[in-house]
C-alpha cells in the first residue's frame, strides 16, 4: 500500500519518477523496481523519500485510501511516537558528540579544540 502512497504524493508534488530517483541517488529502473515491488525498500530509502516529498513517514505508511499531502488519517499519537523517536535519536547523537569532543581534547591536549569558532 505504501508504494501507492509514494506515487500519489510524488504526482501531487509534480515530481517525475526520474527526479525522485535522482534525488534518492538511484537509477529510474531501481526506483521503478521498488514501487513495482520487484525490489525491497530499505528503511533508509523510505526516510529519504519522506524527506524529499516533505511528508512524515507515517503519511507514506498510512493505510487510508487517499492520503493528502500535509494531512493524514494517522493519529496524533503516531506523530508523537515519531517525534519522540527523533528526539531520543537527537539526544543520543548529542551524547556521542560530547564523548567525541572529550576524546579529541584528551588527544590534542586542548580544551575546547572541537568547539565551533565564530
């Protein structure tokens, strides 16, 4: 079902299959194989498609018959779960960045060596 949603939204956004495929960094043939279900989607492909089409992933996965760009029958709780997932991912990445910064400081012996300079 989600391949139909992708195609419907792609057409609403006035993107050709070639343009979407190029944005995904793949050939039009590979893209066609995915939407025709002869090739499996990777989760990363689905995330990129949602980003390119400027819709939440839940809109692509929505089982309603006619998802509308910017609106979906997905429940608010679905969006909250998605938001919480990305918030948790962001917090984990911040922890990793801080750990890497401490490691760089230990290696270089310079405190704040990794801080952005204005």
